C-alpha cells in the first residue's frame, strides 16, 4: 500500500511540498493552510519537519524551495501512486468484466468457473473453485469470452524469479561465466530474459536466444504476478536494480552466481 494513503502525516507533508513547488518560492503559510484545510500553526510545524529532513530549504523571508532530495522523494511517491492506481484500475476492470479463454464450448448466460493456468485466465464450463462468473457471449473452446458478475477470488500462487548473475565486462564478461552451470540452471526454465550484453553473449555461447531482451524486468514482474516462473540472466552491475524492483513488488526471487570459480592453488608446505 502507498505510504501516503496509510499515513496522514506523510500525505500532508507531500501536499505542503506540492504547494511550495507550485508557488514559485513565494508562499505564505496561511495560504497553504487555507488550501489544505489545516491551521497555520500545523503548516508551520510541517515546514519545520521538512527543513529538518532536508526536503525543503529556505530561499529568504517567506520563501521556500524544495531541495533536490525533496524532489527525489516526491518523484518516488508519485511512482508509488502511479503503480497503485494502475493496480486499482485493473482490479476494478476485472470486477466489472474481464476476458478469459474458454476451456470448453460456452453459451451466453452460462455460469462458469474461473482459474489461472499457465499464466492465463480460463473460464471452465463447469463452475468449480472460489471464483465464478457469467458468460456474456457464446464462445468455442479456445476462444475468448467476456465474463461479468464475478464473485470470489481466482486462486493464484505467485511465481518465482530466478536471477542468474554473470560478470559485467569489467570483470571479464561472458568469458568468466561457468557455462556448464549456466546450462544446468537454464534446463527446464520457462520464460528467459537477458539484461546486459554480457548476459546475451553468455546465452549465445550456449546457442540459446532469450525470449525477452527489452523490458525484461517488467516482463518478469508480470509473469510472476500471473503465477509463472521467470529466469533472468543478468550482468552483475544490473543485478542490484533488478532486485530492488522485485523487492518493491514483494516478489520471491533466487539469486544464483554463474561466475567461474577460481581453483585454489596448492601451496607446498615449507620443508
């Protein structure tokens, strides 16, 4: 859940910073208070907090300015709000009507059961499970059908993202990849993506092409949310950002190091 939807203090801090950013630096605390529906004293306390946290800086008497760290915080909040509104939009749309693949021949007005299979939503001609709906049109097996009056939740276990880390070019790139281990981890893998030239060339040394080369992070997230497992061969310098995104989405992932292991040297014992 977005922080400012759970925390009134955070929401007001954000609103105060928006007012300051929109004011062109000259703004009276009483004016901010009037627009936000709080007391001038409360605005004064919020601004003091923002000063202490280095989110707002003074630009002279009654002049304030959002600091660079404040801008970064506001952008972070906006990204969270955007992600959450996208989630809400999808949820509301799915409640009203959604598309599913007909598991068998379906007739308009028929009650159907809904389930996830291979990352796709299917409508079964025999209602079962906790999620059900009503078909709004006829559909043959394998066709798309619109479902409304949905009740219950579609049972779904989120997939896991496996990260196969390979060295970036400064550390030798694909020449320092344990190809035997990489091939073993790729065996049986479903969806595979590559992040970084080093990852792509490592796969090509195994005569393998990734299905995803662009938008890999988002593809992995969407796949995992739909219950699919996803493997990402990733250059080491891009791994931290990928892990951060997966953590932010609260997805499970495994990190596996595919670098060559250096053999320990046998040092002769002194005579």
